[in-house]
């Protein structure tokens, strides 16, 4: 046909070229498909063959040289082990063996982290982290604890545990231990080494680091001085609201005459013991007023160290329970990780005697003997972070190899350490210390800049622009916390429980208690410093002046505790331990603000006042309470705002009739949390210095004095946020809820002012800012969830992904697919009892911390207790027990927790016998 004819020569050439290109393209596609098929086939082989090679034996009999007698390991259908032995040495040797079976890779990574040796496993990308951790010296302190502080019995238990781990490792290659070693083998010839007792001790230092208290607040307050006045900074760190949020201890008081805390003494004003602190450090705010740079990264090893992170625990007396005996609940909040931080197990002497002294079950850490949280045959206990201020940053005047202290030059203590690097050259670092502690500014960008930017009244030869910065921290002094773990496991009554708690020096934890005789109690332990009068630890201090040196520690007998309080229950959820007006010692100025704790108090009291009794199921429901206190405050005001934009009005309607609960299928919760995020950003976030704002978030602002063209108040410069991760502010924790609550009824408060933009008018009142936040939230969620509000849900925004903490974060995509799990759409939220935390400043609603486990202990019948873990017993990808508890955890379900021999036998599906 004429329409299809072409010139012969041209058509022939074009056709040949086209066919050649077509053949090449088909050949390329074929090769690509074959490569993909081969890759998938290899991947399937690798993920099945290699992964299964490391699965542990859980039935039959294994010979374990070093055992004195036969040990039985009974596992239930979730793979949770219960160990039975006839002596303590065998019990802890078997614990080491079994934990290595399930979790050795996790253990190995942890010990490399705590000793600053991650580069040996993962290469040069970890050198800076290793250098920082070597500077802190966790491993060095752990060695000192083992050598000089721990009891002979504790050392024997640690040695037995290490022997069990090494018995498991003997004769195994890395690929036989865990799939991650097989992956490392592609780029690294790393071989696991033997376990040592000090490897176990060092893990407590990592726990202490992420539970260290207010160090980030101390830094943030200093950085705020470049933008905010002292009054504005005080606005953002309000006093603890003791009138509305009950402290833990509201009965008893300190007795100056005896120097002890008396739980029966009337709770009156402070007796004025030495070392009380009232006001912020005078004179330092002006000295630090031009701080403007931030810490780029301090390793957050267990999760973000934001203001909302913490834990819940509470105990109810049998007077108010359906069983007639106490019920105790606990759910510590940590980062979601794969596998979970916790490991469930039971340690049982077949007959409790002088040679075999343990019958205990609960949650422990892989790599550490004993049980950290749980119960024995007589008592149960739980932990939450006390939040004591146990760190201080000191500015130091350095001159070459010396530092100034009370007008005298003191020699810096120095040591050199070698960091070995997989696939690269080793790096030697020099660590310097003053009497206050290691010079962390030598390692860390933010802390170096804190020192550089601090205004100086005299020369600081170490840096022409400022001071060096040292860290004083209680965990850098040897202690006896490992002794305390074993003593808690053996406690039989409140007296022995308190004696055990005395040695739990670091990290400072709230300990709650219940026993089978019906008693309940609470103890605040920990090594908590006493500072000079007027020094409160909220700002970096001058290290060259002995006035600011810690004087001593709060005596243990002076620390608050309760025993069978009249109200019949005790709640700890990181709120203030005691009203500071009624207690002479400073514990911290930076408590959690008590949103979760007060909600739990209210739930318990409402049940009691209604004449009801609290059951295990009630405790479980309380753990899953999703109520939002800040939503109850803001929502009525949001509904009163006249909204003209029909799209925004459509979103506003979602809040009508909402009960302020954040269920995962709630569209109202999704919209409210976006409004809350935008309220915080407009009112506070955009006014913070760049060092606190999210990296890449840019604003046009008037530069601080001395840094730009400030003569013209209309001159603006672009300033972009610099902070990464989950310490960006305002993070939305309950501190920010309290900030907003205090100004909420003041329509014209200056914080409600926000400047005009190309699309928005300036706001000068509260309701104008709320209206703007509602509009911004509407379009934010339209972008994230779609235009149709009927499809919105909180869970679609608020997702949890469980990531392997090493190769699951930075490894190849295929390996991440093998090791990671999720996502799960979750309810709950920041400052809810069901504390699935997220950072409001980051713009990402993803879950950053979670209840890492949940338990409810029944002191009437331990076999009717309940528990759940975030993931599962196993650290082996594709094991049946890798994540088999997660789905139930996400739904708020709990598993039966067998304890007695009869109950354990009834739930056992696998039995492994370990013989000498």
C-alpha cells in the first residue's frame, strides 16, 4: 500500500539497524532475567541453607564439657527456655549456652559496641563511634568493676556464664553461629572470639548511657541561648506540675535528725539537708549565650533519648484486686529492634538449697547472666527509668598537656588506644581526661563546638575560640550493679529487696515490688550526685572552679521509698519521684512530666472509687490505653475555630465526637497528631536555633547578634536545620504538652506569634495559629494519605519496622529483606500509656520507641501471670521464633507465663538435655 512504501535503500538500512537494536535489547533483557533468576535462586539457597545451618538444637542430648551434672532446657511453643539444674554453676553455664544458641550475634555486636570495637566487624564507617566509646571507657570501667568491686560469688556466676557461651562456640565457624556472620564473610574475615566475664559486665554501661538523664537537655538549653532569652528558655522547661501529676512518693519524708527517708513520717516541707539546689546556675547563661552549634551525633544505642522515652510500671495491693493479692505490671520503653533487647527465660534449681539458690523467671539481656526484671518464688519486681541527673558537662581550660583547676595547672591524664578496622588500616587515638572526666570534645563535633563557641573571659589555649568539654558521669566510676542483679533474683522480702537495690547504682531505676505475703513497695536507688548550693546541673559548668565539683552522693538511706502506702497502689512512669519542695536533695530538674503516670493513677482510682476490683485483664487493658492528654486539651478549641476552607473543614469534622483515643484505625487521631506537630512547629520549632531543628529544614530568619547583618531588622538570611535523628526539637513529648498547657488560656501569648509566609498571614493569637496548623495538617496528610479523609488512619502514618541493628540498617537491600520485619500499623503515641513514640519535629510519624515487652505478674498464682516480648526468643532470621510474638504484641495480647514445675512441663514442647 502506498502509505507503507519507503525508499528501498533507506528502509533496508533502518530495518537492519532496528532489528539489531531489538536483538541486542532482547539479549540484554534475557541476560538480565537470567541474572535475576540466578540471583533469586542463589538468594533462596543462601537464605534457606545458610540460615538454617545456624539454627540451634533444642531436643535430644548434647555433651557440654564443664558441667557438673545434667541440665534440662525445656522450651514452650514460643521457644522460651526454662532451665533446670542442681547447682548455681550449672544453672548459669547453661544460661550462657542457651542464650548463645539463640542470640550470639547480638551478644557479639553488643560487646564490640561497649568496648569500642565495632570497626573490627563493620569497617571504617564505625571508627568515629568507636573513638567516642573508647573515650568514655566503658570497657575499662567494666574491667575495674570486675577486678575490684564485684563479690566472689558474682564473679563465679559470670565465669560460669562465659564458660557456657564458649562451650557453644567451640568448633563452630561464624556461618554455623548466625547468618549475619555468613554475610560479613563476603567482605570481612572476622572470626568470633571467646566470651569473657567482663563482656557481660560492660553491657550495663550501654544501658546506663541511654538512661543517663538530662545530658541532651543540658546541651539543648545551652544551644538555645543563641536565639532565646533566659525567660523564653524557662518557658520551654517548665517546673514539674506536681499539683496535677502526682509524683511517685507522696507519703513519708526525709528526717534530718536521722539522715534517713521515713515512709511513715508526715510529708512536710524539706528539712534542708546539705546540698539542696534551688535555682539555675548563676552567671553561666551569659557565658554560654552564643552557643550555636550542635552535637551531630552521640550514639543512642538503645533508642532515642527524647523527653518522651521511659517506661511504665505499677503495682496494686491485694485490697483492690480480684485475686486478693498484689498485681504488678511493667513495660519498659526502648527502640524497636530485631531481635528485641529482652530475652525471656526461667532459671530453676530443682531443689533450692545452699548450693543451688535460684528459682527465678523473667526478662534478661542476651550476654548477661541472671534475670533483670521478673519474679522468683517469693517476690516480683519491675523497673522504670528514674531519670536522675547523673551527668554534667564541664568547660575546661586546657594548656598543652595540662588543665586549670583552682588556679593551678594539673596534668591531663592521657592514654593511647588502637582501633582495628576491618579491611583497612588501624587508627591510634589519644584520650585525654581531667579530674572531671574524659574530654568528649576531642571526639564529638557538637561538644567540641560547645566549647569553641562558649564566650571566654580568659584565654583557652587548647582552642583559640573556646574551651574543651569534659563529661562527668556516675557510670564512669566502678560499681556493684551486677551484684545487685543476683541479689534481686534471690530476694525473699522487702528488707532483702532494699538491700539488693542499694547496690543497683547505675543506671538509676525506679524499682517497684510485690510479694506473696501481700506487701507492695517502691525504692529509688542509684548513685546520684550532690552538687553545691545553687548548682542544678542544667547548664555546662566551669571545670576550673572546685565550687562546681560534685561533693558526694545522696546517701542510700536518704533516698525515697514506700512500703504498703495507704492509697494501696504505686505508679512509676518516669514522673517526679517526690515533690522537690518536700525533699532536700536535688535528684534532677528534668523529670518526665507525668502524663503517662497520671493517666495510670486515674485509671486505677476510677476503678477503685467505682467499687470495682482490678484484674489481670484490667492491668493488660491499662497497658494498651491510647488516650491523649494533649488532645483533650486542644480539641475543644480546635472545634470552635471557624474554618472557611471546605477541605480543612472536612478534616476538622473528624474531631467531632472523638474520644481522644489513638487507635490505629482512627482518622481523627491521624489528623490531630498532624495538627499537634504543626502547632509545635509554628509556635516553637521555627523559633529554635538551627542546631535543634531537623537537618535540611530551612527558614529565613534574622541572624543572631555578631553573626550577620543585624543592623537592619528586616534583613533575613536562610538558615537550615542541622540536627539528625530523633533528638530534633520540639519532639512532642510531654514536656511540650506542659509548655502548651501553661500558655493555652493566654490568647495573646508571644509564643503564638508566627511570621507571614508567601501563602499565610502572620499569626498573633492562639486561635490564629491553631487555624493555620489545621490547614497545614490537612495538606500534609493529603500528601501522605490522600485527599479522601475516609481513608485516613493513624496506623498508616504511625508504623513500626523492626530492623536488625547492624546489617538490617546499612547492609545490602537483599540482606535487609532477610533480616528485617514489618511494617506494623500501631495505635498509641507520644505520652500515651501505650507509648509508641514518634518525633513531632522530624516530620516522620514512624515509631521510634515502644513498650519493648509487657508483663503482668499475679502474686496469688505465678502460673496465671502474663507476658509478651516485642519479637521472639530467637535472633535467627526465619526461625519460627524470630518474630512470632510481634503480632500478638501489636494487638496488646499477652502469653501465659508458666513458672511452677507442673506448669512448665505442661507447656513444654522441646526438651534438650545438657550433660557433662
